C-alpha cells in the first residue's frame, strides 16, 4: 500500500475572484454599516426628545436612509462581479462615514462636526459618477 500524497497547502484566494479582498471588505463594511444603521434608526425612534437636538429625529432619519442605501450599494458592488468596481467601493464607504457620523452627532447633541457632512456627500456623488463611468467604459 502506498502512502497518501501530502496535500498541497491551500492557495490564497484569487485577487480578482468572487472572494477578492476588496469584495470581502465591502461585504464586511456593508454588514457593519447595515447593523449600525438599524441601531441608529432604533435610537431615533426610541430616545427621549430631551436627548436630541431640535429636529434630531428627522436628521437621524435622513442619515439612516443614506447609510442603509449606501450599505446596499456596497453589497451590490461586491456581488456585481466587475473587478473594476473595487475602485469605487472605498469611496462609497468613506462618503457614508463622512456624511452620516457628523449628522448623527449633530442630532444627538454631540460634537459639532456637521461641517464635514458636505464633504461626505461630495465623496458619495463622485463615487456614483465614477461607478457610472466605469460601468460603461470599454474593457481594454
């Protein structure tokens, strides 16, 4: 009886395959972002009014909408199968953080860093435009 051949060590995941690093990171960020978005929605619905700034519930509601929609975008990008989208996924993640966190803090009477939110919105707009451009670009 011959000895079994030693198995080869597992190869690392392909950088452009379905489990590419950027896709795993995008999925992880989408999951965390979705969870925090639901948490913030619950806080907005249940916190006593004294803990919120004037119009705080409405501000949090808008931030939750942006967060959940852009979490879904990252989820879709990760499963889209187009490796070129690895260039826009970080912009969606960064823009989401730069927009939502200042709005949440403002609504919750936290540090006044609301001036950062327009930068986040701008990053999100640029990410949408970049995605559109990459989607119609010819492969070379």
